[in-house]
């Protein structure tokens, strides 16, 4: 069987062929995406797109473990990375290590992702030194939107841009194998990508990054919000709506189930 891609494989893609990433939360979706992707992220976006939460703050470690296990069962080839949820790593390196180790033991995934604002590099270095492959995440950090006010593109003024650049550089120096760059203008994405040795994975961060990621439910049209940076490759919401309408009509008209969909007892004989 084909070997699963590793953190080293992803890191080696810096400046080369674009790294193709998507999110996944369940086994059948992971199985369908696996052949096409280098990396599948079990994002804490699962809280919003699967569980109906208003933001990612309510996502728990238990949710990440369960969805991580499902994705690991579905994907054979892609590297699987699990998002560390809000509250599971910010208190300090030791808290982060304990929770990351739990996630890796219970899921078998090869890496974790942490949102890396100012001050996070110490934790990233601590984890990497102890054997945990870490993917960073800078720019728009969804777990901080309550403190910072909404989902807005970042780094439009130079003060904010240089803060994000230094977050990325610190995350890189700490040993992250890749860095997600979210919601920043093209110029800043270009500066970050040139400054760090790890491949940058963009979301709403232009084509200047070393790879791209989207929330799968967004690009499949299954989640009803479409920010400017999402390209819709399917309309699954529409497909489900049509199928459910047809089913409802058939049941109400007693057209479903038909004879071929029915079990019959053997004729006595
Ligand atoms: O939670 C998530 O899906 C993410 C990606 C969009 C990068 O963090
Ligand atoms: Na996330």
C-alpha cells in the first residue's frame, strides 16, 4: 500500500509544486478526497460546518478526536493534521503538549495545527522538540475573532502586516513544518512566503502561497456562506434539497417503496 505523506514530505514542497489541502471531518468524505490531496486538515471549522456552532470557540478536544479518528479511517495516502481547539493549548507549552499528545495517540494523525498569534512560538518549539509535527496558522485566526471583532481580512495596515509577518517568522523558527496563512492581502502573503522556510498554505491569501486550502463544505456548496475567496466547485446543498424533495413527494404519493424495494415472505409450498 502507498505510504502516507509525512510532515517532511510536505515541508520538502517549499517553492515546488503547490501543496493541495482540504478539510475533512468524516470517513467517506476523507476517502473521496484522499487521492487528490496532499494533506487533509480536520479543522475546528467542523464546529461551524458540521455541528452548527456560531464560531469555533465551543469546539472540544473530544470532537477533534472523534472526527480525527474518522478521517484517519477514510484516508490512506494524504497526511492528516488535526486542529487543536480553543482552550487546549494557549495556557502554555505543557498544557499544549499533554493535549497534542492525546490527540496524536487517540487518532494516529501525523500532526497538529495551532493558531499562532504573538507569543505562540515558545509552545510550537516545545512541541516540535518533543516529537510533535506542528502546522502553524497566522493572519486571520478564527479562535481570536471574539477578541478582535469578526472575520475580517488582516494586515491591511503596515503595523498589523508586520505583526503577522513576525508571527509567521517566529512560527517558522520554532520548527513548524508548514504555515497556514489566512485572510491576508497578496502583498503580505508574498512577503511571508519569501521570509519563511516552511511552505505557506493560503486560504483567502492569494496565489502567492506555496499551497492552498479551502473548507471542503464551502467549496462543495454545502455550507451557506461564500466569502470572496471561496470558489464553488459543486452545489451539494442543492443536490440534497432536490433529492429530499423527490423522496418526500414519492412517499406522500405512495410511489416509494416499490416492489423492487420490498421484501416478501416465501410462498408456502
Ligand atoms: O478550521 C479550519 O478549517 C482551518 C482551515 C480553514 C485552515 O483552520
Ligand atoms: Na481552524
